[in-house]
């Protein structure tokens, strides 16, 4: 199990979670952040600092946002390096932009 970043992060990307992650398992897409489930140690540090409550333990992910788990898994089908911004998966790209 790991944590998953869901809809509230879309077009926000506060990145405080990236600063507190002890294992640097949070990666940046163009519109949202992603947690690598293979690298996450389930410490919960990211969840505690998220200003928009976008981070959920996998089992606690609201049912209407369960697809964010699959989007995250798809994002990590390719090798990623911390510190770079990557293209989002198609499901994220198709979402309407949120207004600031």
C-alpha cells in the first residue's frame, strides 16, 4: 500500500509534500503530482502537510477518485527521475483546467 494524490492537487501542485518526503517518491507532472507506489514507505508525512487535502492512504481514497490510483500506476510505467517535470497521463490531460 502507499499514498495516492487525487483531484484536489490538480492545477495546484503546492509541492510542500515533496519537501517533506523522506524518500523523494513524489514526482511532478505538468498538472498534478504523483507518488511512486514502489518507493513510498507509508510514513504519511506528505498527507499531513498537503494544504488541499489531496493525499490519501490507498485504502482511504474516496471511491469517485479511485481512478487516480490507476493514473499514478500508469505514470510510473516509465522510469522517472526526481526533479524533472513529466507529461501527465492521458486521463489527467483530459480533465478540464481548474480555475485559480
